[in-house]
């Protein structure tokens, strides 16, 4: 073929392919995905009939659920909310995204959740200006039973940035992140002789990188946590407390792989739809119970320190306010006294920097980011992997395949009555991982959509600190309550191990 015709045809193919990628209708890119929802095809609809998008290209983690596009007002709110997630906040007043600081963690949500990813990427340096670095830093006392955060000095999620003249509690250049090799009890070798490598993180912080002169870093430890996916959290929110408590009760009765349920959180005044107590189900430690008082709703305030009608105070420690208000350079730059600066930093009645309307739009977006459909489920090898996952290996004991959302979910009724496939029990289990940092007993991470990580986020890093560089390593880090499952995985033939991973990539 004439080279110019060939290039022309290739260009058309590319255009067609990328258009197909943006199409909201089921794509046949991978296999013959079903186009209509029925009991027989339900499993392909990972986010349920109403919460799934049939897409597998680079934007598959950031799509609105299909019903959003049928309603002009929801459509407007969704995209306004999406901008709030994507936009960098600024410190000056009078703009839609004003209010950054005085001290903060990142300028935007997307800085840590690039491409809305299943996970952010493993990095070698904690640099909050690096858009791939999604790590949250925590400083804690390793000698306390619950690994208590050093909360007299630092906020729970440690701030490493500030708007001048304020100073950051920690100078990032003094934070060191190393990846060290780990040898497991099998000398990193499968029974069939195949070998593998494992790595784990170690974080150290120089004493002189810390703003507080009386804080002794040598008596403390630092821990990192990576992001979890944004998509589908509305559906997880729509699961009823009763169903979550029933899963917990069932696990206690069965006598193996018994999870821990998140502690009850009283959300009276914090959740307009469901006030009262709810068990934690979000974050690795199940510290957040509902989306309205969840990791995103709180991050909008505590990551950026942007105030709003329901958060009219700073995310800040008293110790930080004291040190900053006594700092001569800060006093001089602001032309204010110690008392004035302290009063401003610790005020409980600051002016809201974000409007209620903007926040409401943000929540419409937050609930309605769709889950990508499963792919290749009809492939015989994937089917074989599924049998291993469900039956032989016992993975489903914790990675519970499906849930049905509550019969009426008040904030967004379209999310009611959906059969979803997140592959998690929303409970915490102890995998006895080597040097896990603060996340010793971790929530079972949802597995839905993870197979698209390489396409969308350009990596396949997994686990709460991203120590696993692919599915295989993620499984090999399972121990403790999942030791038996891991041991059975190790005994599989290479072909069976690969089939299991093909299944994980498909869901
Ligand atoms: C400093 C990095 C960082 C920034 C910035 C950030 N997040 Fe996160 N996010 C995380 C980490 C780490 C987790 C893992 C959860 C944890 O804390 O255990 C997470 C978890 C979440 C989850 C929970 C998923 C689940 O399944 O439990 C949601 C939702 C979320 N973030 C939304 C947001 C939104 C919305 C913003 C902006 C307002 C934001 N995040 C900003 C780091 C960040
Ligand atoms: C005892 C409960 C339990 C069992 C059994 C179990 N898992 Fe997990 N799984 C977890 C928990 C908890 C995590 C999160 C661990 C962490 O990040 O520290 C996890 C994480 C994962 C991840 C990483 C997900 C991510 O995005 O970070 C994969 C993949 C995974 N499991 C696959 C499997 C497979 C395959 C099996 C069966 C061979 C299995 N698991 C058995 C509890 C379990």
C-alpha cells in the first residue's frame, strides 16, 4: 500500500478508536461486552445497572454515571463538582477556588488522585509538587498500643506546605523515602522454582526538617498511605449499615478470616440524609462512615484548609498556631501581634471561603463517578481464574464479590437497589505485613477497575503503601488471616497463577 494512504488509514483508525473510547455506549474494544442488563449479564456491570460505564480507555475512571447525562441540572452540577476536584486552590480571595492555607497538604485533590486513579504511583521522594505523589504522611508514636498520631504538633494528615509568611510544619527536603528489598519465609521462591522480588518502604525525617524545636523525631515514626480509587464511592455509601453489620456478624460466626468492623461514628449534624451513628467503611482504617462526612468531603476542607459553611475553622494544631504567632518574621510580615495571629489561626468562626452551592455540586460529582465495566469475563482463562478466586483459594472470603445497595438511597435515588461488584467486605483484616506503618489492620481494598490501572494511570502499584508493583506481589504480601489463601496461590502451577491474575485484570 502507498505509504500516504497507509498513514491516512492509520490516522482514521486512531480517530475511530479514540472516539470509541469516549462513547458512553458499550464498547466492543475488548470482547463482546453485553449491551443490556439482566441477571445473566449483571457481573459485567461492576457498578450496577445505573452506575457502570462501558469504557476501558484512559478516561474510564472519571466518567459520570449514565443517568447524569439525562438530567440538565445534574449534568451542570456534576461538571462543576468535577472542576472543584481537579482545580488548584489559590490563597487570595474572591475567586471560585480561593482560601488555600494558611497551612495545607496539597493545592488540589487531583494532585494526589491523578487520573482519579485506582491508586497513585509509587515514588522515591515525597514532593507535594510532584503530581504523581499521592502519599499522605502520618507521624506517630510507635510505642503506643494504637500507634497514636503525634497530634499535639501535627494534624493527622501531616501538612508540609504553607502560604507565606506562614511556614510548613515539616520541610519536605528532609523527608527520606527508601525502598528496601524483602526476603519472605520461602526465600522469595515458589514451589515450582520460580523466584520473585519484594520491596517495602522506609521513611525517615531529619530532626532539623521539623518546625517544632521541642519535638523529638527519634521517639516517633513516619508512615505513608497511598490513595484509593475515587470511582464508585457513592455506591459503597449506598450499602446499608444493616448489610455491613450482617457481613461482620457472619464473619465472626464462621471462625476464619474474621474481620473487624469500623468503629461507629456519630454523624448527627454532619450527614443531612442519615444523621446518627454509622460504622466506618471508608479509608484503609475504616475511619470514615459516610460520604457526606467522608474522606472526600473532609479532604476538601482539611487538605487545602478551605473553610465552608459547615467547616468555619482551620485544620490546624494549637502548637502550630502558638509557634507561628510567636514567630517575629510572621508578625512583621503580617503587621500583627502574637495575639491577633493566634486568634485568627484558631478562630472557630472564620468566613466561609467555599459556598454551600459549590459544595453541593461537589457532592453530586462525588457520588456519581461511574465504575468501569468488567472486561473479558467470557474468556475461558478468565473463567478458570474466577473459579480459583471464588472456590479453591478462598480469596472471596474477604474480597466479597457483590453487594446490593439499600432499597432507597436518599441523596441520589438512582444508586438504590444496585447489585455491585466491588470485591471487598468493607472490613479490616490483619495480613501481618512486614513493617506496614500505621496501617497494620487494613480494610480489604476493593478490586473493581484495578485491571485498568496500567492503561489509565501508567503503573500497576498496589497495597496501602504501593509496595506491590503488580498483582502477583500484592498477593504474595498477604499473610496473617490470608496466609492460607496465599499458600494455596503459591502451590498453583504458573498457568493457574496467570489465570487468576487474568481474572483480577478483568474485574
Ligand atoms: C495528600 C494526598 C491526597 C489528597 C490531596 C487528597 N486525597 Fe483522597 N485519599 C488520599 C489517600 C492516601 C487516601 C487513602 C485513604 C486513607 O486515608 O486511608 C485517600 C482516599 C480518598 C477517598 C476514599 C476512597 C475509599 O475507598 O475509602 C476518597 C473518596 C478521596 N480520597 C477523595 C478525595 C477528594 C475529593 C480530595 C480533594 C478534596 C482528595 N481525596 C484529596 C490522599 C489524598
Ligand atoms: C483475610 C482477608 C483476605 C484474603 C483471604 C485475601 N485478601 Fe486480598 N486483601 C486483603 C486486604 C486487607 C488487602 C489490603 C492490604 C493492604 O493494602 O495493606 C488486600 C489487598 C489485595 C490486593 C491489592 C489491591 C489494591 O488495589 O491495593 C489484591 C490484588 C488482592 N488483595 C488479591 C487477593 C487474592 C487474589 C486473594 C486470594 C489468593 C486474596 N486477596 C485474599 C484481604 C484479603
